[in-house]
C-alpha cells in the first residue's frame, strides 16, 4: 500500500490527518484544551492562602516559591506529615526524608490516613499521583489545594487559634 502523506508531514504529529502544533509543555488536542481550562480555573489566591496558613501553623516552606512550585515542595510528603502533626500531635507517622518516589508516596499515604483520622471526608482526599504529575499540573494541584483548605477548616474548628 502506498503512503500518500507528503514527505514534509511524515515526521510531524498528525491528528486525523491535520497537523497539530503541541505547546511547550507537550500538550496538544484534548490535553491542551483541558490544560488551558485548568489554568484558567486554577485559584492562585487560594494557593497563597494555603501557603500562608501552613507557615502560620509553624511548618516552614522554602522562600521564594513561585506559582505551582508548591507541588514539588509537598511531593516528599514530609511537609504534609509535619502539618498534620502540628494540628494533632502523633496523628501522622513520622515521614522519612528522601528523594525515592516510593518512600515519598508512602509519606503522602501517611498524611492522607491522618486526614481521615482528623475527620476529613473522602471527597477531600486527593490521589497520591496528583503530587507527581508533570502534565496538567494545575488540574492535579486543585484537589491538593482543596484538601489543604479543608484541613485548615478542620484545624480551625478543633482549635480556633490555628
């Protein structure tokens, strides 16, 4: 069978016969539409509110973090576990500080278990993979930010000073 695709288009990504230009983050087609929509909906003010609250509770974040760099800081699970233990001492197993993804995921699971012990409902529990997303970061981080906002609400109900 003869390939009638022009030579110039043979080495380009094709979607149903139409060349699609991927964005700098590699998204195109439906992924690009989803990413664009998530970027429009992402609430940077809510993220900043969460950062401020985390620092107020006494968990130190790195200085000078830009938008969405919070994902990389939370990825190890250490900050999350420290945060849960600031709200209720001993509610979260002590995390191990490491760059190994398997251990980081375990730390995050300790945190999510602590959230449930603190009374958080399942609809605020995010998936561990949300902190490891390289694509559609805003979409993944929305559930993490919502989780942290709910944790803030739980903390304020249990101790108005938090």
